[in-house]
C-alpha cells in the first residue's frame, strides 16, 4: 500500500465526516458522527506521530515539528467537543475551529510534506512506511488512549 495515498484517503474520510456532522439535524446524530470522526482522527494522528513523522525528521524537521504542533492544537478542541451537546452554539463554534485547523493541516501535509517524502525518501523507505500503515490500519499496533499529549523527539 502507498502510505501517502492511504493518508490522503483518510484525509478525505475526515472531510466527509465534517460535512456529515454539519448536515445532520439531530444533536444525537452530530454527537455520534463526531465520536466516529474522533476515533478515525485518533488512529490517523497516532500513526503519523508514532511512525510517519519520526521517519521524516531528516526530510524536513521544521515541517514535521509544525505538523506535530498542529495535532496538539486540534486535540483539546476535539476533547472539548466530545463533552458538548450536538445542538449547542459552543459545539458548532468548536467544530468550525477544529475543521479549519484540520483543513489547513491537511493542505500543508499534502502540498508540502508529501511531495518532500516523494523527493527525499527512496522506494524502500516508502514501501516500508506503506507496510507499517497497512498493519496499523488492521489494528496491529499498540493502542493509545484518545487525546493524550504525544511527546516527540526534538530535532
């Protein structure tokens, strides 16, 4: 599996969930969809922080650091959303904020980080990341608790 294609597919899934949450009328539906989205984002961010970003430190450490930081900005908003009623104005405010953060993050990854990967990582490294991604998606990794503060190596 191509790791970059896999991550981009997950990005599209997250975009779809944001649209579904916004389109849902019932607060309970918004809350259910949000829980599903947060589960998917947790798995996605865990893979990036545990496997993908560390493999890219040598490619562009400042861009990798920026991506870690964007995750850390989104996590408390996602946590707060999980405790809100789907029909509340606060819910919509937080949802709009986190959606904007994630959309910006996705654009930066896809426009800057992913092309740098293709340029600076050899085929074997990309294939290895693809294997890691595929096994991660099958649950063959150590699960982390949601919304924890990931510590990452300093460049």
